[in-house]
C-alpha cells in the first residue's frame, strides 16, 4: 500500500472515530461522487429537533507537512477542489476536513490497554460562497485552529445544519 493510500485510510478512520462517538453515520462516497469532490457523507440517523436525517458532505484531505501557524493552518488546495467546495447554494452542505498526520507512520497512533490515541488533529472549514479563482491552479486557504473537528464541533455543525443555517 502506498503512503498516500495509508494517509487517506488513516484520515477516514479519524473522521469515522469522531462521527461514531456521536452516534452519527459516515458513508464513504462512490467513485462517481469522489470525482465530484465528495469523499464521504456524515449523517445523523434520526432527528435533531424536528429535522430528520441532517447531513453534510465532506472532502477529506490529509498531510504530514508542517502547516500549523499561530492562529490557523495553511493548506494548499487545487482549483478543482476549491471550486467544488465554494458552491454558494449546495443542496447538501459541504465541508473540507484536513487531517494533520505525523510524518513518521510509527507515530500515527499509540495504544495501551486503556486507550487508542490517533495522532494529530483534524480541522474543518466551509468554503461556501467564496469567490472564484483568477486562472490559478491552486490556492492556499487558512483554517482557524479553533475549527478542530471534534465530537462537540460535529454536534454544533449538525445543529446548525438542522436549524437551516449556512456554515
């Protein structure tokens, strides 16, 4: 298995762990949806308030590069991925999740009889409504470090979606 495939699988495991800790479902996308920039869908299997099955699509990226800055992470995104995520009025909300992974595969997780620790951290961002690019092939986006993809953040995201708020 290539290192990039390992990083991709690890990223899905990280996001799956967060979603499952909330009782939410993570459904990996089909190849056709993946070609459209959707890697997975996270769904509440039930209701939040009166809204049934709130959900959002995610594009998942991972990196072992050092992109942490004081207030944000700076991640380079292709114009194709940026355009897919900046849709102003998507039927299903879309988020970018970037999983930071240690460079050394041996440091990706640690385990004892008491815990399984996945290393490092994931961050989320909505690019909804962002302006188009001017003939650029890539763009560096900033994700606030406070946007940690955690169980509490996921719950808040789903509550906002159920309330009809834009992310």
